[in-house]
C-alpha cells in the first residue's frame, strides 16, 4: 500500500486557496505585491513573488482586479491592486463556497 504524502496534500490544499486569500486581502483595501506577500506570510500562508505574480495576472485578466501606478517615497513607482466589482462578487461566492465546504468536512468528520 502506498504511503500518504501529507506534505504534498497540504501543499495542494494551500495552492487551492491562495487565489481566495489574495482576493480576501484586497477586499480590505488596495495593496501592492510586497504587502500582499507580507499578509500571506503573517497568516503562515507562505508565498513567494514568483508564485504571486501569475495569480495577480490571472485575476486581472479575469476582470477580478485592476491596478494603478503610484509614486513611491523611495524607489520606483508601485503597482497597487484593487478588487473590481466582479472581484467582489467572486469573493462573495468563494466565501459562501468556503463555508459550505467547511460544513461538509465537519459533517464527514463527525464534528
């Protein structure tokens, strides 16, 4: 019988919720990439820039996010991301799905 790779399962679960987490972070206000990464790390949802940029690009291309450039007090201008109305609607749907799935898991586990 094959051994279960718990770390692999945990990684897959984390990958599945990172896009949801990004939308959740942006629902609190406009943010630029280092702030998003810091929020994910503070929540122990470790992500590197190389992982985050494709997610932001995909969400922007789906119309969930938009962005603006803002001058920085030091260094180059910063790209601030914000949720669009479509992004807020998608987040509301994901919130509902998350609650539904959490309840299903509680039932399965008998909790």
